[in-house]
């Protein structure tokens, strides 16, 4: 296993379009996280799955954002009706959750540019 | 609510010297974990060090150690014998049952 992968690495879209990102976690990891990071800032938490259950959602995750993790494996993050303010790096991370909070392994991110 | 404050946007250190990055936090949770993550330029975020809040002993990992002051809600990172490869953005991170929050980061430059 080579780590967390994200696809696509870059996405340019026009305002108002829908976009979907995919994250493939490390295979034995049961926890999966999505973050958004803008230039020069720390990542902001968006949502968190344990297996297929979405356990936490940030208030940043407006109704235009939806995330899924069918079968507890890969995850998708969809943004509907994109706005210029959605331009950011979207990071995915996974961890092995067996009590407590362990190291999160991060993917390379998907950089979204909304024109 | 949880907040994480890194008061040093930028730091620099001479190669082989020691540098300390500061982090203060606030949380209403009783059970939480603290982390330092490193993000090299154009590369993925990686873990530097992890501290369970219920443990009094400060975590160490080779050249990296923390000074965890729970009452003061302070969690600083000390890097000894700084190396050129340590140049990166460093983020302090708190994770509890309800909240996950990163600080705004400290950009560390290593001068040869």
C-alpha cells in the first residue's frame, strides 16, 4: 500500500458547476477525514467518517457540500454550484482508530480553482 | 469550542541549532490529543509528534520533543540539531471527540 491517494490532483471549473473529488485511504484504516486548506492557512476540518458512518460535520460544510464513504472504503466529496470562495486545496486523511486518536496519514490533496 | 493559536508566523534557525515553536490552545473537552504536523513545500502533511493529554510525560521523537503544560494549555515543539530538511510549515493540532482544529502554522526556515 502506497498511502492515501486523491483524484484528481487539480481541478479547474467554472462558477456554478458541480465537482466531485475522490479519496482512497490506506486500506486497513477505518477513519477518514476531509479538510480544506487555503494558501498560508492551516487545514480546516470538514467532515469525518468511521467506517461508512459520517460522525462529524463542520459548520463549514454547507448544504452545497456532501460527502460519502460507501462500504467504508473510498470516499467522495461533492461540491454543488461551486463559488469562487470554494477555491482551495482539499485534503483527505485516514487513520486507524482503535481507541484514542492516532496519526492521520494525509493525501497529496486536490487543488480546486473556481473561475 | 476549541481554538489553537500559533503566535509565530515565521521562525528561522541556524543549521545544527535548537528552535522552539509555540502553540497555545483552548478546549472544553477533557479527553483530547495534541499533535505537531509538518508540511514541506509542495509535499504532503506528515506527523512530527503526538501527545495524549492525559499523560504528564512529554513526548519525544528523536530530535523532536514537546513541552506540554496542561494547566497553561501550552504545547510547544523543540527541534534540536536543526537540519535543512526540517524547513517546512509546522502546524499544531488538537483532536477531541467533538472537535478537530489546526493552528495557522509557523513557517520554519533553516539557515545553512
